[in-house]
C-alpha cells in the first residue's frame, strides 16, 4: 500500500465522478484525509461507503462562491476550531471540477456560459483564497490546477469550455508567480490533458489516435497522482500537445489548417457528453 500521503489533508473538487473520483480514491488509499467536494451529494455518499474513515464527502455547488466559502468553513471546523494552533491545515488543493456543454457560440445560453466559467474558472479563485493564507502561515502546501489541452487551443463546439480553461491556465500562471514572489514554500502543478474517457466528452473523436489518443482515465489519474507526489510543475498529455506552443508562431491560416488536418477542429462534431447524470 502506498502511504506517501499519510495524514496529509487533501481537498478535491468534482470528486463524484471521473478524474476527481479516482484521485480521491488514490489519496484515500495512500492514507490521506480526503475532503471530496461535489454538487452530487448522493453519488458522494455512495462512494464513501467503500472508503476509509478519513474520506469526507462534502456537498458543494462550485458555481456559487457562498457555497464554496461555507464548505471550507465546515472543513476547518472538522479540522479544529483553530487549525493553525493545532498545525492542521489543508496540504493539497486539487481544483478538478469542470463542465462542458459542447455547443457553438450562438447556441450557448446565458446560464450555460456563466455556469461554465463559474465552475471551470471562478471557483479556483474562491478555493485558493480559502486555503492560501493557512498555507502561507505554515509555509507549505500544494495547489493543483486541472485544466485541459483545450486551454491551449480552441475548437468548434468548445467555445465556453476552451475560454474557461484558457482562463484557468492564466490563473495558475499568475498564482505561481505570486507564490514565488512571496518566498513561500508552496508548490503548484498545472495539469492539461487531451480528451479523457471519463464520460464528460463522450462522443468526441480523434483523427490520429497514435498522436492524439483519447486518454484512459486510470492512466491520467495515476499520472496526476505521481506528478503531485514528485512536485512536478506541469503535466501535459500527450506530448504531442506541446507542439501547440511553437505552432502558435505560424500565420493564423496555417495554424487553422493544421488544426483541421489533425482533426482537432472536428473533434466535437459527434459530442454527446456525460449520460450518467
């Protein structure tokens, strides 16, 4: 049994399914005290039946700042009325929650646009604000931002999702700089995978699976777990995604042609999304 996180306090958002659920299981198995946040309280309770006593399911609507603040108050209450004096604080925050509607710009409703940004981007501000002061006080901690390769290159049908992930990546970059300037020993990790077979992107297709494969959930979860364990600053999967950076120096027309050639611009054409919710 891997007990490398024994006694560590970990908060994971979007923990009722997909990567969040698997990560919460991996950390629970490693001996961590896990606070699993999700709006789906029923699913969290179902998962908790097979978990250790250190697994704490917490219902939270990540699209609402008040709900986020309240759940962190509950977490600190569980840890103790004065977390600082008891040396109990959140060691690892994993901002994993995400939603996608898979529609064109004109098809998105106002509520869908706002909810996408609220969950995929704005929630990061509020969760980090809830943990960063204590991390600075203890001069330790780790903040993980799970974004997406869609935050490096947009595609039709992903307008709101890509925009929110671009923003999340920008947030992580600015946060990393602020932490470095503060001189505090707080780690950050940016995770940006291509499509993962969690069900969230059910129906998406890839033209060259040997270059841009639909990634396996178990594989990605374990890679993220290892990246946190080794304090890796950035995890992008697969390696082909790194080509986006130099390709952005090309003329726009050529960049768009390459996006079409590799099938990225058509990847959402058969999108269905999660069907188990």
